């Protein structure tokens, strides 16, 4: 299962570690990530904003803003549950809201299976975008193998714009090297 996202962004499970970007001049992000004194808890809260006004232009648009609240908890029986809620406001003032939940189970120290469900709604859209994903990860030590099948419904808020994607990853495990 992906770890708690580190920034208030406009895409669920995005692994980048910076805020939403745009054509703006100035932006900032403040946030918190920690265990709040609870063993096996990973909680996060972030807020960011970007000034979208371009120097020399006479038009003023709203700033883009993002908020993210997320929590992940690992139970003693190798079961991890996670949830996140993100709200983004585009420079046009349109809000996008994403809610996601995930569940993973470590079969042993090398093999983990996970499931993620996410739903995004947007102002002025009649369809909600939904994403379901099943992951199977195998830790080979310095290398991690991951197989992921993702089903998207109403992609980009278009009715019946459904797609299934299969991803096969083999990547270096930097945690192993630290």
C-alpha cells in the first residue's frame, strides 16, 4: 500500500513530495506528519496555496489551494489501514474533493497485498471519478517487485470513460540501502 501522501495535491496516491504547481509566482505549503504519540500511526495534515497572478496581466484569478488530511495505522497482525481526504481549489474557483481508503496485509516479511479505493468529485461535474487498485509487492532486499492492476471509472469525469491498467515495476529499494 502506498504510504501517506506528503502533500496536498490534486491526485490521489501521488507520490511526489511537493505541493500542487501551476503558473503562479509564489506559493507555500505548511504541514505536519507524525505519529501523535501512538505507536504504528502515521498521520498527516497539509495546506498549500499558490498565487496564480501573472506579472503584467490585468486579469486576476483566484489562488490555487490544497488541503490534505491522511492517516495510516498498522495493526499488530500485519494489517494496515489508511484513509485520506483532499480538497483542491483551482484558480477558476472549482473545488475537487477526493476521499480514499486502503487496506494492506503483509503475508510475510517479503510479500504484501493491498487494495485502494478512491473517489473524486468536482464542482460542476455530473460524474464522479472512481479508482480501484489491487497491488502485490515482493521485497527482494535491494530490489522491490510490484504488480498493480487499477480500474478507473468515469475518467476525467466522463460517463463510461472506463479503463483498466496493469503496471509491473521493478525498482531499487532505497530503504534497504539506508
